[in-house]
C-alpha cells in the first residue's frame, strides 16, 4: 500500500529519484488491484494520466520547473468536470450528457502545479447525502471496515485517500460533504471560506453554500493543494476578488498566542460520548481550556436544510417533473419535498442566515479557533437507516451533519482532522476560524498533528464481507 | 400557535398543482421528507429577527467595468 504523502512524492519526482511515469503506473496498478474492495472510483483516466506523467518527466529532463505537485496523482468527486467524461454527479440521469470539454477550474490548477488526474470518484447522487450509499454506482466502503459507510457526499474522495490509492483528492461541501467523510475515513479535509476557491466546472448542489476543497493524509498536503488552487476566477460568480494568501509559509508557526476554544452546549450533546471525548483529547493537546457557546446552531441548521432542499430541487426540477423515477431512491423523496417548499420559507432562511452570520462574527471577535466534533458517531454499517440516541430515533445518515451544517452555513473555513487513537473506527474534529482565515485552521491542524493529537490512521488490509 | 401545515394534505395537492408526479410508492417518503422541512421551517419562522435584517443573498450589480 502506498502511504507516501503528496509532498514526499513530489519531492522524489522533482529530484529525479522517481519518474512521474513510475508513480502513475504504480497508482494505476494499485487502483486496479484494490479499488474493487472499496468502490471509490467511478472512472479511471489511464491514458491521459500516463500522457501527463510523460510530460512531467520531459519537463524535468529539459530542466524546466515541473511544479510543486510534480507527479502527484489525484482524483476528483464526479461532480467536477473532467475533459472527455460526462459529469454525472453520482446520477444515472446525467450518464448521457455530452462529455465535458475542459477540466473544472480546481483540477486545472492542480494540474498546473504538476499534479496528475487519475480518475473520478463516487458520491451521493447530486451531493444530497452523507453516506455515499449510491444506488446507481454502489456504496463506497470505508477502508477501515468495508461493511461500513465511508460518509458522504464526497465518500469516494475520502475513501480513496484513506486507502492509500492516492494522496490527494477533491470533493465538495455544502453541509458537511468534505468534513463528514474525512472524519469517518480518518483523513484530513478542508472546507475553505465560500468564495475562496473557484467552483467553475463543478456541478453544484446548493450554490449559496457549496464549496470545493481538498482531502489529504497530512495537514501539510492539505495546505500544499489548497495553496495551488487559490486565486480569483471570473468564471465563478461567487469567486472573491482576493489575491492568493499562501498558507504553507506560515504552517509551522504553531499555535502560540492563538485563542482556541471548544464549542459546548449543542456541540457537546446529540452524539456518542466517544465523539466528544475525541475533541477533548485534541483540546487538551493544544491547551484549549476555554468553552464557548455558539449562537443558534439549531436555527442555522434548520435554515441550511431549507436552502439546500429548495436550491437543489430547483436545479433538478425539470428532471423531477419529467423522470422522477430515474433519481436514486435515496434522494428522490427529499428532492421532491424541496420542490414543494413555500417561497416564504426560503426567504426566511436567507434572512436568518444574515442575522446568524452577524452573531457568529461577534463570537469570532473573541476567539481565533473553535474546536467541535465533526460527526456525532463513527461510521455505521451500510444499509442502516436509523440511529437510536438518548431515546430518540434519528435518521442515521441525516444526523451525521448535525455539527457541520451550522458552521458551513456561516461560510467559515474548517479543517476536519482525524483524531489520533480513536480505535478501529476514525472520528474527526472540526477546526474552525473566521472567514478567510484558512491559515489559522491549517496552522492549528499542523500543530495538533505535530503534537500527535491528530493523525491519519492506516487501515488494516481490506476484506469485503461476503466476497 | 398550532402548526398550520398538514403535510399529508399539502404534498399531494401541491404536487398535482405544480405538475410533479409522485408515485403512490413514493408518497409516504415524500410526505415524511416534507414533514421534516415543515418542522425545521417552523423553527426558523419562529426565530425572532429584526425587521431590518435583509436576505444574505443580496445582489449588488457591478458597473460593467469587468465585462
């Protein structure tokens, strides 16, 4: 199993120790041999990957700079455009769309830094889910226990990185779709500030909340990929006109002087004790003693659910009217329900968001970094519909977003980091800061990693039950 | 105030009026999903907001200089 980081691979390629072609050939062989056990990939772009690797090797031979990610294999959630492939976004309906003419903007930026696209990754249909139990393409399995979910909706992205098939992947996050699978698979994931990274060439779900972002097995790799993707893009109307603010140069500054607090109340209930204990271990390691009550998480989550359901339904209304039976049974009812929501609910959700973001800004004036659990429990068995908690019967997948939804609704940058020593099933911590302070969340993640409080665990060898 | 929404009545009638066909097999799931939305909507409709709070999605046109 390949567990080299992106930085290590790029360093080996740039120095001539390994050729990019050798790296990509090994990656393709690993995917062919091992992806069947986890079902992370929905397409493998072998020919173009080998051609790109040859170009990197030629650039190095000619003395040109091949980029900071030279020869690093990566893959994208299949809602990202990949030139030559239909952008299916986890659906059956879009299998017959015309192939994309270009790669999505973020994939182009990684390629410009020398990284090499090797394929597209499984997800919940149209990103409406937290489990990647995709009826059309099969469930993605958790590399730490293939009988369990990988989380979602970017489950293929998290599982491929956790399994060591690739060191980097891209996903998208509306209500937790990077953070939840990162936590359940035991890898790092970054949800950047809304507007920071271009969404051009991505099939969106709920445009007013969606972002794209990277997965990796170290905080440094996360920063390496994130830095390569920054910069304004006129092709995305939501892209902010901010110059890149590189995080790698400040990554090792540590947490000295940072005011780090643990979210309490809502964020310390509605879950299993081990989820909160994991956060406390990280808090202890980074010296976070303060406890903080964040404003109105329940109202924020409620408003996020309304906006997501309505925006998602509007995007797919034509198909909901003409061919609802072709939607995944796991998303169909929720999309149809969103299509029926009264407009006043949506308008109210927008006003709640304005008010809530103002309240969060007041809180963030007094603290630099907030720690909170990612999920209320670890990965559950594939097919489990309900979760019993404190006498309540909760939707097992839907409740996974209870701690992520309120934070993304405020557009805050967040790293989901895998908490060390959680036992056989990973759990994650959200590291959250004020808008545009990706530097703080990445610095804190790197410091916690250096202290041994967060770390991406290696899965044992994967055996799929019943095979 | 009692919640005025009755998802079991609203869903089939609104779907028919909007041209959405919900199969009998799906009606229960759609009604249940809509009931969840109605419940969370009631929560935000009951959240007190200052009247001057405007929508987060505020569109500000540019001056065309970027065209």
